[in-house]
C-alpha cells in the first residue's frame, strides 16, 4: 500500500471542503463545511494493481506567506489548487499559493488546478482563455461542480495517477479544458 499526502489549497469559500466531501461521500453538502486550519481525510484508491492511501489535507489558510501554511506542505506528494470560477480573485490567490508552494517544494511536484462551481456558469468571471493561460506553464486544469458532481472523481483520479507515475499531465493537456468535466472523455485518454 502506498501512502500519498495531497494538499488542497485555495481561497476561503472556493469549495475545498465540498470537493473532499463530494469525492468521499458522493453527495453535495449545502452547508458551509467549517473546518479547523487543517483537516485530514483518508481514503484508499485502486490504481491498476496498486492500492494507494490518499491523505487529503484540507488546508484553510488564506495567507500563502504564513508559517502555518508552509508547515502543512511538508511531505506532500501532490497539490490541488482550487479556484471558484465565479470569483476572479480566487485565481490570483491560487497563483500566489502556487508560487510559494513551488518555492518550497519545487515545480516538479504533481499539481492540478480545479475550477469549481461549473454549475454556476452564467456567473463565471473566469473565461476559457484565462484557464488556458493559467495552464500553459505546465499545470493542468479541470472544471468541477460539487453540486452536480461533475469532474470531481476525474480530478482526484487524475492527480492520483500522476503521483503514481501512471499518467503524464502532458497527455491530458491535449484535451481542451472546456471538455474536461466530461469524465468519460478524459478516462478514454488514459
Ligand atoms: N453552486 C455551487 N456551490 C458550491 C460548489 N462547491 C461548493 N459550493 C458552496 O460554496 C460554499 C463554500 O464551500 P466550502 O467547501 O465550504 O469552501 P472552502 O472554504 O474552500 O472549504 C458552500 O456554501 C458550498 O455549498 C459548487 O460546485 N457549486
Ligand atoms: Mg473548508
């Protein structure tokens, strides 16, 4: 059994806790899921013939420069940056987290960006071209909706496969971000 620590970073209210809840329970939680500065959930995934225990660190820090945040990163195998598509400033927050994280852990650490709340498409402040631009320097984007469930399993499965060396993000990058919430289309590329 492999053990992998995955840190989930992003501005407050983007849906970090909801993503984990949806992934683990297959449900949307309407309520704001209050959590302490770091909450850890565990789950076991099968990747081909291997089993991987994921430790999902739901990190509630707004401050990319805080010492607490840096401590939580220790030993991470992958990072998920979460952005709320309806709030542009949450993309900027994610970028700051990414800069600081890569300064600490190096840029080779497997990472994806989750653009959440795709069910609120009409309210989005983030355009497909902004997503492509954010992605162009080697980080992969997936659109999700915790409310509807789309993209969530894809995102966690993808980052797990990348950590296990089963999928290179470069392969997945050939799929335009706008179609990545269609689970089957992504799976068929693996
Ligand atoms: N419409 C919609 N609301 C969402 C989605 N994901 C989370 N939310 C809501 O956004 C708010 C913040 O979510 P939460 O998971 O607590 O954010 P966190 O602070 O990043 O952990 C809550 O009211 C959630 O119900 C989504 O995909 N669609
Ligand atoms: Mg939370």
